[in-house]
């Protein structure tokens, strides 16, 4: 079983690498700065709640962008 703190740290590190790109994409989707910030925040919350389902060794970037798109829709 994975230590919950290490899972949170791993999520935070992986998310941090993608934040700028997530924000740029959210900005294009929403065409509004405030809405883009909200979308990225909602995405981060949903992704964190589902991080236990993320399969290590797979493409985190693709996964988090799928969460972003689904959240936007």
C-alpha cells in the first residue's frame, strides 16, 4: 500500500510540471482568465481525488489533460 503523503507529493510534483500548459489550454477553452483559473483548480481537485486510479508508468500529461477536457465539458 502506498503512503498517502508520498502519493500526494507525487501528484503535486507531476501536476506542477503541467500547470503552465494546463492553464494555457484552459485559457483557450474558456477565453477568460478567471474561468481558466477556476477550470484548472477544478481539474486539480478532480484529478487528485482520482489519482489512486492513475496507473504509474502511463502518460500523466495525457491523463491530466483528459481530466481538464472532461471537466470543461
